[in-house]
């Protein structure tokens, strides 16, 4: 059996990988976009906005919530969903730092 062995990598890479994983599915990207474009907390069924079943949307919401990118608070029979701005800002910083580390000098060419 193969294990991911993420503990072999430094904390920065582990954190970046978690954010990239959260962004690796178009449904989660659509949820984040929808919440950002709404500019308010959404109370109701987000699955009405996506071409997926309620169960599938709820699974994606759970992943985003577990990583802290969104907040979901229960209000009666409904859940209010909002982006967690501080965590979104943190994700942007971590991803920006990772991508800056990949930058290559002007005119770089790999000749084999």
C-alpha cells in the first residue's frame, strides 16, 4: 500500500498543497466564485446554482469549510455560507509565494 507521506515535505509545501487541492475541482471553484460574486452570505441551497446534485455540492462545501475557506453557520433549517476573507487572503499569500518561487529569469530556455 502506498502512502502520500506528506510529512516528508516542509510545512510551506504542505499548506500550499492543501490550498491547491481545494482549488483542484471546478465545483469548488464555482462555489468560491459564486460566494465572491454574491458579496453577501448566502442562505439557502447553493446547489440551485450548480449543475450538480445537492449531495455532491454539500461534499464540496464540506471540503471548503474544513479548510476554512468558507464559513457555514446554521440559521434554523438553513445554513448561511460566506467566504472567510482572512483565510482567502492567507491562501492567496501562500499560493503567490509558491508561484514566485517557480519564476524563471527572462529569456530562460531549457535546451535538451
